[in-house]
């Protein structure tokens, strides 16, 4: 598998858990606000084997209590479907929980994980309302018709298999910060997710768009306004996530 790196211990990627984070290399989207743009090329990062991750996880499981979970993120981990299936099996073998962070565009790689009961939570990055026009703008890809269908399929699979689904939208200035866009997303995910997070755009990383790199993140007040829009559309358990104050429930 090709990975861009590992964070040995995190308490903010999966709240309530101490997680090891694996960043997979390669992504099929080109979101202009992406802050991990160095991981976008399929040949980025380094090639490692399963034993490398086994040892990395086991080292961080001690001293007790140490880790209780692993998060697979990226890039887009589902582009390496066979690899994440093996890693998920390893995580179960070691007695840990697993969260998959995905853009949802490859449901055929996600379903085997769900069917085998290897995933405890899916964090699905919802970029826009589920229509090709909005997805094309927010992901930077030209052919969004199939992607929209696949993201919808991923939503349905999580519901079908009874897996906790954490829907996420990064609120980036001039791209995903309009009430109309959040309202559209809310209508598409309503009754299909466990929780909805509105995440504050972060311009401190390797932001793909030079223009967006120069723009300030949206304010906490703006995130709160957009969260209330989602609540108004019937989405339950809406949170905002900011650099200053972390995760806060709205409503």
C-alpha cells in the first residue's frame, strides 16, 4: 500500500477515542480547499507492507491503555481497496475499533468492509448537494455524474449495514460556505447519517488553490449559522468544529 504518513496518537480525529491515523496516498478529487494536496498524486507517499503497520500499531498500544482505534484517511483510502481490507482485518485481530474516512466515491471498496463487520464508523466527506453541477465545482472534477450516484450508494450502504455514519462538510470561503449549498446537503443526508459535522476550513496546510490559501477561515459565528440551516432542514445531531474550540454541538 502507498501511504503519506502515520500519526501515532490522536484524540481529535475520532472524538472519544485514542486513534492511530493512517494517511493513504492518492485521491480522485481535486477539491480546491484541500489542505493535504501533497497526497493527491497516486504515486505520492511511500510504499509499506502490512507488517509495517502491524508493528506501528502494536508499539502505540503500549503502555496500556494506549490506542483503542485506528482511522484510515487520506488522500482517499478506498482507491486501495484490497489494502484497506487487509488493514481492517489486522485492526480487528488486534482488538481495536476502526473508522474509515472517505469521500464515498468507491462504494465497491466500502461494501466488503461493511459486510465483513470490520468498520465501526464511517466518516463521509459530503462535498456538496448530490447533483453533478455542485459536485463538479466543489471537487474540481469534470465528470461528476457517476460520483454523485456512488456517494449516494455509500450513504445507503451505511444505513443498510447499520454502521454509524458521520457526515462531514468542510466550510471553505467562496466554495462551500453558502446557505443554499448547506441546505441542499442537509436535504440529501437527512435521516441517512448519525451525526453531521461542519468543519472550519484550515488555510495553514498544503492548500491546493493558491487563491483559497490566502483567504481566512470562516468564523465560528458563520459555522453556527450554517449549522442552524442544517437543523432547520431536519438534520439531527449537528456540530461545528473549529480550531479554537474544537467540537461543539449546535441546537
